[in-house]
């Protein structure tokens, strides 16, 4: 009798778990640049694939090709009963705000937004300036010419936030280092123009820069390629891009959107999802820098020691990193 009861109880748990999994219908709307941009969107995809492999639960997805599709895709998913819906990138903020009002019982999470305030919206932002400060430290220590560069994607405050953190890190090590800066464009097309990225980087290399940091989506792949072609170095962004040009990528500024995306689906599944804002920096392991077999020979023990010292200083507050988006200015201490 006890064995029968145990068997029935186990069967009930399995049926409940199965029905819960079947009822769970998460979804994602990737932003411009595509899910295989080897940077921002692909980091999101990696996190969601981890969830899918762990749970066996599939998710719906759309890739935005035009700005107008953001609202269209979000509404279509909500209408189909998807929940939670993850919107990738600040560019989807207006669409999320509008569609979330239409579907108050659907949970929406959005990456790179911390200003939408609603009972069914969760914003996840990052302290990109902190991770960029660290790679700036590495760039300044590694540079032999005293000149480094930055190539951004779309000319928006968020990308200036990366650039400003980088400049602060460079100047922290050597105030005399020159930092060239250039944005790729003013429209979303700036995220997917590797040829233009290569061109901008080449101009900086020709002007004496020996390291260029790219924060530009798939446009940054052109920067990495240009550095390799010209015997210079690059710094990747968002995902670990060290392997794309081994021995030429000094490091990558890690923005753990993979972890954030995974957590959206996981907390949605176990019902611990909460509306509000999350802001992830060095202290939360939301940003950092990449060291692996592809760049180990480029980073000396002295560089590793210094960047770790700086990392601890930022976390403790003894080193202040200015956030460009707080006042749209780049203040270097």
C-alpha cells in the first residue's frame, strides 16, 4: 500500500511538472544586428539556449530587421500567450511600454532599460562604465605608442557610457595617453556594418593607435579583423570575443547579458520573477573582462595584478567611475 501511494505521488509530481512546462511559453525579441552577431544579441541567445537545454522548454523568437517590427513582434507574442517576453535592447523601450499596457497579465523583461515603471515590466541594466574602465586599464598598460582608440556603434548615450568608462581607465594609468573616438552612425544600421568598423579602426591605426576597443555589435567584427590584418590589437565587447582573432584581441569587456537572459526565463518558470529594476556591475559580476587561452600571452602578470587591484577598488568605492548617462558628460577623475 505504501509503495502504491509513493508511486501515485511520484506520478502526480511528474504530471504537474510536465503540465507546468507545457504551460510555460517564454519568448524573446532580438534587436537589430541579429542573434548571431557574436556580441550583444548572441550573448542573449547563449543564455536562453542554456535554459532550453536544462529544461527542454522551447521558446519563441523574432529577430527585428526594421524598427517598426519591435512593437509588432511584441504584440504578436503577447497575443499568442507568450510569457515572459524578453525584449533585447533599449530601442524596444517604447514598444514594451505600449504593449505591456495592453497585456497587463503578461510579464515583460527588457535589457538595457531602467526607467520603465509598471507592475509587469522588469528592467535590467548594466554598469558598462565599470567593465570598460578595466579594459581601459589593460589597454593603457599594453600600448607601446601611447595612443589607443574606441569605435562605437550607434551614436547614443549608452555607447558613450562605454567610451567614457574606457577613457577613464586609460587615463587612470597614464593621463598622457591619447584616445581616439568615433561612432559608426546615427541609425540602427550602425550595429551591423563591419566594413565601416574596419575602416574607422584602420584610420586610428594609421594615426598611431595600437589598440582599439569596439562597442558596436557586429560592426565591431570589422574592428577586430582590421587589428589582426594590421598587426595591431583590439578589444571585444559583450560576449568573449577573444577567440575570433586569437592573439590579436587583447581582451573582451564582458557584459553578462547571457546570465541576465537566463535568469529572466528561469525566474519566470519558477515564479520568482519580479518587476522593477536590476543594475548589474562589477560587484554583481554583471560586467568584467575576459582572460583565456586566446589572450593569455598578451596579458602580463603585472597587468593582471593591476587590473585586479582596480576591480577591487571600484567595488569598494575607493575608485570612482563616472557614469556618462548620469549627466551626458565624460568626467575623468
